[in-house]
C-alpha cells in the first residue's frame, strides 16, 4: 500500500490538470480554434475518477502548469464588447466583418481574433478562387492574399516582446503557408513553451518534423510536459515510427486518459503501420461502439478494411458515417474507399473530390484520389493528386511511392527514382521501396546501384542491424530478389558474387520447398559449374532439377550434356 | 511627390512581357534572371504613371472650383456639359445658336473649328473650356483646337483665366471692402484665391448685406483707390485736373454708375456692366474706367475686343495692369509671339534684381504686376516649348513676389524643378519683403505661415522632417489640420512612401467632403491602382465619365482601369485622349507610355517616355523609365546614361537605386550592385513604406549574392522576399539554383517543385529540376534507419554486403575475381568522387558534366 500522502498528491495533480485543461479548452474556444478546443475538451473528459498511482508525466507537468498570464483579460470594456461582437460574427463565418470590428484592439483575445479572422477570410477566398479540385486555379497558384499583411502585422505585434502563445501560433501558421519552416518552427516552439496547452500549436508543429531525427531534436527544445508527450506520440505515429518506446508512451498516456478515443485511434494507427490489421480493426470497433457518432480517423479505418478486403464491413462503416454526416471529408473518404473496392472508380473519384471540396488539406483524400487515377490509367492526374498530398503532408510515403510509380509509367526514371527515394527515406525497412528503386536503376542501366538497392530490399527490417550484425542470421529471404541480385552480378561480370547469391537462394529450399526461383538458381549454378568444369556438382544440380520436374527440357539436355562430357573426360583420364 | 507612385510593384496587373524563351539551358537561366528584373521594371512603370498624375493634378482645383460655382449661374451651359460625348455634335449646335446675339466675327470660324474638333479626339478640349467660362459664351472662344499637344495654351492658365483670379484690379473684387488695397488687387495670391472660394458659399444668405456694405465701402474707398492708382503717375494727373462745383455733382453720378456697374459685375450681368461701363467712361474719360471696361470685355471671353479696346486707349505702355491685361488677351488668342513683344523678353527687374529689394512699398503694386507678367512670360515660353526659359520666368515671378502662387504652383505641379532645386529655390524666395511690408511680429508670423504652406507643396523625398514641421505648424497654430491641401499633402507623402492604404484612407475622407475636387483624383487613382481595387476604380471612373468628361483626369482614370484589367489597347486610347486634352498632364503621358511598355513595344514606349521627359524636366521618372526600357532592350550603356540622369535629379528614390543596382549587376559590378541594393533597402526602411513594395530589392539582392557565390546569403534574401509577399516561381527557381550550387540537391528539388506548383509549365524550373534530379540520382542514397529507442543509424552499402556475407565469398579463381573487382570498386570510387565534388564547388568548375554550371557561366 502506498503511503497516504501519495494518493493525495496524485489527486491534487489530477485536479490541477483538470483545471488546466478546462482553461485551455476555453481559451482555444474563445479564439475560435475549434479543433484544438475540441481535442482539449475530449481529453479533459477522458480523465479518470482517480489515478492508480502517482504518475511520472503528471508530476512533470504540475510544476509547469503556470503560464498564459494576460490571455484572458481585456484592457477595457469597450474591447470586451467588441470582442463579443466579433466572436459572434466569426461563429457565423462572417470573417471580414469580425476582423473589422476588433481592428486595432490590443487585448490578447481581440487582437488574435482580428488576425485570425483575416486569415480565415483569406483562406475562404482562396478556396473560392481555387474553383474546381485539380482545376487550373487549384493549388499553390492561388494563394491566401492576406498572408503578407498578416506577416507584417504579426511581426510588429510580436516585436513588442509579447510572448502571446496564440499570436506565435498564428505566426507559425502563416509562415508555414509560405513554406518557411525554419522560422515557423521557432515561432511554434516559442508558442508551446510559453503555454504548453496550446494544442493548435502542437498540431502545427508536428507537420514540421520530417524525420525521427527532427522529432528528437525538437524534443530537446521542448519543456518536459504532459503535452510534450502527446506531441511525441503524434509525431512518431505520423512518421510510422513504431516500437516499444512509442507503445510505452501510449500506455502511459492512457493511464491518465483512459477513456480517450484519440489515444485509442493513435494506438490503432500504430498497429496499422506495422500491418497488424486485426488489432487495428479491433480498436476501431471499440471506438465506434464507445463513441458511435465519432467520424475522426474513420477514413483510416476504411483504409484498413480495404486492405483487409472486408467489403461488407466497409459498407457498414460507410453507412454509419453517411448517416452521421454526409458532408464530412472523412465520410466521403470512407464512401470513396467503398466504391473503389467495388471497382467503381469514377464514383470513388467523385467522393474523394467531394472530400477535397470540403477540405482541401484533407490528406487521405489526395492520396486515395491519386490511387484511383492510377487505376484509371490517368497518370497525369494521379501525379497531380499525389503532389498535392505531399504538399499537405510530406510524410505520406504512399503518395511519394505513388508518384514514383506514375513517373515510372511515363518512363521518366530519374523522377521515379527520386520519389522512391523519398518514400524509402520515410520507410527504409520497407522492401517495396527498395525494390522499386532497384528497378529504376536497372532501367537507367546502372546495375551496381540496382544491386545495392536490392540488397537493402532483401534485408528489409533487418537493415537496422546491418550496421552491427556481421552475418545474416538466417531468416527468410526473398528468393526473387536474390536471383535478381545474382543476375545483376553476372551482368557486371562478378561471378563470385553471383554464385554467392545463387547459393543463398538454394539455402532457402528447405524452408520453402521447390519453386521456380530455386529452379532458376539451380539451373544457373549448374551451367556455371559446368563452365568451370566442376562437372560433378553441375550434374548433381541438373539431376535435382530434372528429378523435381522443373525446367525439364533444359535440365534433361544439360544432364545429357554433362554426362557426355564426363564420358569424354573419363577415357582420357 | 510623384516618385512614390511608381514604387509599388503592383501585385496583380503587370502583364509581364515575357522575354522570348531561351533555347538552351544556360540561356534559360539567364533569361530567367533577366526576366525577374524585367518584371520589376514593368511594375514600376505602371505605377509611376499615376504618380505623375498626382503632381500635375493639384493645379486644377482652383479653376475648377470657380467654374463650378459659376456654372450654376449660367444654366445655359449646363446641358452642354452634361451631355455625353456621342451627343457632342448636338451640343455644339446648341452652343452655336445660343451666342448669336453676341454677333461676332468668330462665329463662323468657331463653328468650323468646333465641327472639326468633334471629329477629332480632342473633343474634350473644348468641353473643358466651355464649362470653365463663367460667362457662358463658348462661341467666342477663339481657341483653336489643338490636335497636336504642342501649341496648347497652358491649361491651368486657361482654367483660371476664365475666372477672375488672373484679373488684377481692385474694382472687380469689391466684395471685401475691408481688404487692404494691397491684398485686393493681387489676384494671383493664394490667400485671395481662398477668399474667393469662401465668398462663393455664403453669398446667398447675406448677399444684399454684402452688396450694401460693398457700396458704402466703395464710397469710402474710392479715394484710397485713386491714391493707389496714383502710383501710376499719368493716370492720377488726368484725374486731378478737374476741380469745381459741377465736379462734385459729376462725382456723385460717377459713384452711382460705378456702384451700378459693380453690382452688375457681381451678378455676372456683363451686358449691363459693359453698357454702364461704357457710359461711365464717356463721362469720366478716366483711365481706370477704361481699364475696367477692358476687364469686363475680357471677362466675357471677348479677348480680341479687350485687346482692341486697350489698343484704343493707349494706356498699355503707361499702366502695368493694362499691359498685363493686354498680354493676357493676346495669350488667350494664342498670339504668343505678340504677347511676348508686349511684355518684353525679360523683366526689367532682372537686369538689376537688387533694386527690387530696396524699392519702397509704394512700388509694391507695380511689383505684383511685374511678377504676374513674369508668370505670363513663363506661360508663353512653355507654349513655345522653351521650357528652360519658362522655368526661369516662373522662378523670377515668385522671386519678385512671393504671392505669385500661380507661378509657384506651376513650378511644383509640373515638376519643373528637381527636388534639390526645389529646396534651394524655397530658400531663395524672398519672404522678407513680405515680412517687411506687413511689419513686426505679425509679418514674421505671416511669413512663417506662407513658408509652411509652400513647403507642403515641395518634393516629398527631400527633407521630410521640414515637411513634417510645416504640417505640424499649420495644424497646431492655424486651424488647417483638416484643410484639404494639407491633408492631400499628407496623403501624397504617404503615397510617396508606398503606404497606399493609409494614403487612400485620407484621400477618401477628403472626397467625402468634396467629391469633385480634381486635385485629389490623381492620388486616388494611383492608390486604387496600386492596391488593385478594380471595382472602386471602375465605379469612380464611371462617375467621372458621367459628370466630368471635360477633365483629363477622367480619362486617366478610365485608362488606369483598363490597364488594371489588362486591356492595354483601350487603356492606351484613353490615356492618349487625356494627353490630347491637356498636353502637360503628366499622368496621361506616362500612362500612355506604360501601355506600350506593358506590351513590350519598347521603341514606342521610349518615344512616349521621351516626350514626357521633355515636358517634365524636374522629375526623374521619365528618365528612369527610359532607362528601364533600355535595360529591357539590353542596351545597358544607354540605360545607364538615362538612369544616371535620373540619379542626378533624385538621389532618394529607392527604386531608382534598384534600377542602378541592376545596371551594375548586368555590368558585372556585383559588389557595387549589392551595395546599391542594400542602400536601397535601408532607404526604403527609413521611409517606412509597406515592406511588400520592396520584394524586388530582396530578390535582386539575392541574385547578386548568388552570382557572387554567396549562396547562403542569397537564400536568406529570397526567403525574406517570400515572407513579405513575393512568393513566385522565379524566386523559388533561384533558391533551387542556389541550393544546387551549394550541393544541397534535395533542397533544390524541393524549391523547384514549389516553383512548378506555382507555374506548372515554367521552362526554367523544369529544366533545373531535371538537372537536379539527374544529379540526385548520382548521389548515394543511404537513409537513416531508426532503432527502437529512436536513435538513428545510417548503415552503408558495405554494411549490407557484410550482412549478406559477401565478405566471406570464396574467390575461387583469383584472376577472374581481380578482373571483376576492377569494375565494382570503380563504381564506388566514382560515387565517392561525386560526393566530394558536390560539396566543393571549386572542384566542380572544371567538371564538364553537369550542365548546371553552364547556366551560371553563360549567365554573365
């Protein structure tokens, strides 16, 4: 039993956390940061009655729960009234009007709302001007025209040394829109340091981290805070970085927020990334049961069902989603996936387009739309879709890979190679990426590079141990890849290496049984040995082939040939 | 002043004439870079047109105002004014009919000329004059229709000449009897002009009162007035001769007639005024009455009659006012040579300027006429195209009499002086005599006041602190903070500093109070153009076209609108129309030239800018545009010459510094270019304009750094440019190139993709991307693998060889394997070499392979 002091402490920490989250949700909501507010309130409501034991994360955060002074006050009544008017305009999507009302206000809430409303007005206009999805005006061509003005205003306001977390957040967003990631990073980190409960800033910050290295670097700049752990989890998940430490992270957080659907979704996505589809499906089922009207992340669920080929369940999820809200991008994606599964690609494209009309930054829809265009052999449209997906999120390896495939179809191998490399950088342990790269090298007539890539494809997940391990410790090898490596070595006239890989291929026989690849290897080795006058081995291999009934014609001829040769040799010797 | 207008690189409209796409990759790049600069030129050009507009705009307001008020008194004129252009012929015929009563030899001529006019693009010209004539007799106007701008009369002069302000004598202005004589008879003073305006409004309410007052005061004043006239010795002698009892009776009669006459003039009933004046003259044979009658003739627009009448009196050589009026009548008839003969080639004072100062105040009146005559000389010289002489004449006019605002205004409005000259000139102006004439502290204060007023009119680029002081003084010590001239000066200053939003706000406030104050429109149009407010510009130009077809600014507004929506041919048509209406209207000329520039018709643009440069010698803009055109034509030497001229005129235009930097850049003086760009940025920051305006500086500075191989700095500059709103494919391309040169191929590819997402078919970006991708394909690709604890490892290809047991390969036949070994490691060493080359540019120089290098080489 823990001493009576400990539970008290925990309770105390919990109360503080509850209060902090409450305040944070309100602050975000007052600034019309609706998604952040929703997330914070969700976590607030998933707190337990009490916490099993004193929690590491909580201890760290309670000492840092201060911050955000001046975020709630107004300099005078006039500004407060104006703020309320502006907020009400904002709530009914009258952004320009809202911005005008609070123009020139200096109180935190009013000043932020003014700039944010301007930003939103610009975004709205940008969406309107973009017209059709994938039309000529869609994309970077149409910019948010308010950005330069906002940059200037924010710079002057922030130059006053005001560490207003929300202004810093907005500054970061504006800079990100201009693809100025270096400065955006600084702004966002300042923002979360000055007020860690600013979830909106965390959410943007995650888009900057492009590799686990980035995440590790960012972590050093960040405070040791509960929210930092949330960020770490999210960033790792988005980078497909799944391992023990990430699982520990989820578990730890789940202890504090046992009822959090968001955390559950993250867990499901982690399982999805390591291709543990059943587990992932199970978790999503749980979420749907627990929170039947929740649409967040349902598009990912539909992807999982698609991969698992569970058509009827996908149909069910699609029904649920469309009954809840037909005009949510998530819903459209689920339905699009469903039609795609039924090979009704035109319809599916329609739904993905609809999803994008609802939210042009909706990542899954761009990638999935690209896939559909590939199905329809519309390579150029596919490229454009994948590109847009990457614009939204550069960490989407599927889009990079899709781009590579599309360019390969167009026989633009340099392009394809580059995109495969980008995908490979995100998932170096994924053989598929390396095999694709190797194919490109082959087409570019660079066998040496192709060999290297195939080797990595062969190693797959073992790549991490490549630096340390001295020798293959004997797990399953892809015989096709082995053959390819061997043939390439043969091409560059390095027969020793070729033999090595052919032999490796043979070693797989006990596990896999006879197969075409093994037959190829045996055949090749037989010829090789025969040429080197190692006739005994050649005969043995050819005989094995013949006995197994593989490549019968060839092996029979060879056996006969070798026998003849042996016969000729014999008399002489 | 005008300078600012040009500044802003307009966001939307500039239809950049893309240079012919280069064929080879190096050329691509070169062109690309060039294009960047080129675009900038474009933008720049577009703007200045409107800038100039604002300069020339100011003068109009005075005349306009008067004519507007007068118009109300002559209803006959109104229908004509309001008629749209296509009804012009009809209008004309009405006008012909109307004045028949006033049989005049000119009728047929005028008729002919009018018909002629209507078929020429200069219809606006007549229209402009008609409404301006308060006496409603357009037919009388002998003004020949100037199809070619050259011999056109000075516009301002025209406008105001029709109204009173040019007319000097006391008698016409009796409304304010309490005015001291010295004030009342110099109409060219700014104060006087203000008075007139103020008079016009309250007139209806206490009109009779003022008349009564007027009459009584006339009695009291008449001796005084005569005294004043005494200053002309001959006239006074004549008057003094009579003296008897009957004289008194006669005097009463004269007084009565004079009042009657004055009353008629006040009511603009000139027929009665002529009738009475004629009788009065018969009674008195007084030279003053003769002069007055001539004035009335002049006022009705019967310039020949006034001239002939004055001829008959023989007063011309005796009296300065008569001489002035005589010359003015001649000018009105476009008889410039004769007018110049009347006036003499130069002022007698010129020969001995110091005498001027020493003369007693008794000569003050004389001086005023001398100044006015100097001004007339300036007008004549302008008409004759002798701009230098005109400038001197105007300057002399102001020097002789500070209050000759006409001359001062002409100098400022038409930018006849360079900014430096302006400030020098204001130092030369003799405010002291005025101080002396008023005397004491009051005199001092008045002088300060006037000086401040004048200062607000000066070039905004120089001495902005003095300008601020002047504004502060006028706002605090006098209730002029909201006066439109002051606010307009502020708006112009803001415009000069490229703070368009703020400037627009001020102008709009002014327009609320006084919608058809044409002084405001050039700045207004320029701001709207800069901010791309098409819709507002559309509404405004429609409104102007409906109500004020006679104003050249109307057509400039329409032209600006068409330019904004990229209909250059239409824009050119309207600018041309405006410039025909008023050849000295700067914005029209420059807008006209801009339309050519925007279409890439460099030769035509050059000739149009040259015409503008001839007309506006005091502003560096036309010279700068000429330089820019030559830059675009790749005539770097010529461009340099023109830009140096511009530089001589104005050293404080950041955008000119940009152009000069570009010339340095093209001449391979990269360090100088960098210095110039940096200075430009510094200056721009001091001025405090919208940083968006200075995107081009940052971009060009980036290019200069790039060519100096200072890639890091270059990228910083480009990033800055993007942050302040310059996100375009060219900048992204340049960043890509820099990264490529630095060996950061992957970053380069990112930037180039960005460029292509902005302009999907951009040839330069496509070309560079291909090179970058090829290069990237040559680079080893060894990504990081992450261990469960999050740490990353970067296994090399060798590690994988080891992993797969290649190191254990048993080399059965040494000879064969050694042979094969040569092939494989060859590849490896090749990779290593490439890697080295990628990071150290110096090594790459000699490398024949990467075509990227060709780009940078050929660029220079």
